[in-house]
């Protein structure tokens, strides 16, 4: 049981770091967009703003997904499940998390193939910056890996912490 606790704390550190990086990326996006608007008003070239902010948005979205999962902030429809006994809720939640884990493991592998392909072929985007697309694709892969870790954490927490993630019991870390 202590080993599981250490494992969960390790995942928590990774997911918290992921959330911090996602938050910093969103903060930078706001600065870059503001600069882009000011640059247009002042007739200064800021052609880098759009591709960089789009790629930062991609990175922040994928990195934030695992952090949201850790904090039980994803949308849940639980009208029917609330009526069931806690043990049945835990079993259903675990089964759904296993299905999710299988799906996101597959998506992670496919996104890694996409990343690897772009890396090997040195594919660049169509912007003036000619950014190698493996760079933003790497954040997609990392985001899905972190999401899989978050799902594993959720399954472990469901069975080691009474009431974890069960609607109507308590919804805290």
C-alpha cells in the first residue's frame, strides 16, 4: 500500500508540473496576442504571433487535460450512477477508466507515430517561420502519456481512498 502511495505522489508531481506548464503557456499566449494587436496598430511585423500562439495553445490544451483529470474537473454525467451503491460505482468507474486507458493508450501510440514521422521527414509547417511540426506534436504525445498516467492514478485512488471520485461522497484531491 505504501508503494502505491509513493507511485501516486510521483504521478501527482508530474501532473502538477504539467498543469503549471499549461498555465504558463496560456499566460504567454495572452501576452503574445496582445503584442500582435499592438504590433498591427504600430505597423510592426509580428508574423510569428499566430503560429507560435496556436502551437502554445495545442501544448497547453494537451498538458492541461491530465491536470484536469487529476483534479476531477472533466465533465461527468452521473445522474444514474449516484443512485447505485458505492461498490457498484467503483466497479463501473474502474471499468470506464480501463476503457478510457485502452483508448488513450492507442491514441498515444498513434500520436507518437505521427510525431516520429514528422521528426524523421523533417516536416515543417506552412507559416513563414517554417517550424518543424514535430515540436508541437511532441506536446500532443506528452499530453496523452500524462493523461494515461492520470487515468492510472484515478483507478488506484478509486480503490485506495474511500469515496475518491464518487459523486455525492466527496470530490477532493
